[in-house]
C-alpha cells in the first residue's frame, strides 16, 4: 500500500552502461576489420586475369605505377633510376623476396617492362604482377 504523501518516483532506465557496451563492440569490429584487409599499394585499376595465383612472401615489396605514370615503392615515391638501389635496401639480407607490380591498366606496356627490367637487375628479387579476378 502506498501512503498518500509519498512522492511518485518515475521509472528510469539508465542507458549509459548500454552505450559503453555498444562503443566497446563497435571498437572491436573496427579494429578487427583493419587487420583483415592488407593494403600495401596505392589505389590503381588493376587488370583482370582469371588464371592468377596467389604469391606468398614473408615481406613482399610493392612497386606501383599509377595512371599518370608515377612510380612508388612501398608507398614511397621513387624514380626509375633509384628503383634497383631502393629495392636492395628493402631486401636487406633476405635473398628471396617477391616484388609485386601494381600497374594501372592504362599504363603502357613500355613503362611496365622498363620497371620490371630495373627490378630484375636486383639479385634474388622475384617478380609478380598484381591482378584482379574477373
């Protein structure tokens, strides 16, 4: 029974702990998706190939030629002349490294072959060309 002079206490739902839990779950999903996608190259429109195979390497080196023709090595801008020396520095003492070529599909074959020729001058560097599945 209720006494007549007892004030009505409105029912309350405290949502602060629920917000904390939702932000914790959101943080978990954001952090886990960052580790699922490994992006080592610059954004380019890769050519499509149905017979492409996955290359495995402990620490691949990525050479990217964008649509304009700019050259970068692991996201750092380089020139064609300094490319072999830069690849050697990244290889260090490792003698078996895969160098992945990310060339935009609008880049001419002449540019791609020129870059591949420079990379092949480095002893122990294996070339792989990045593609998309159709």
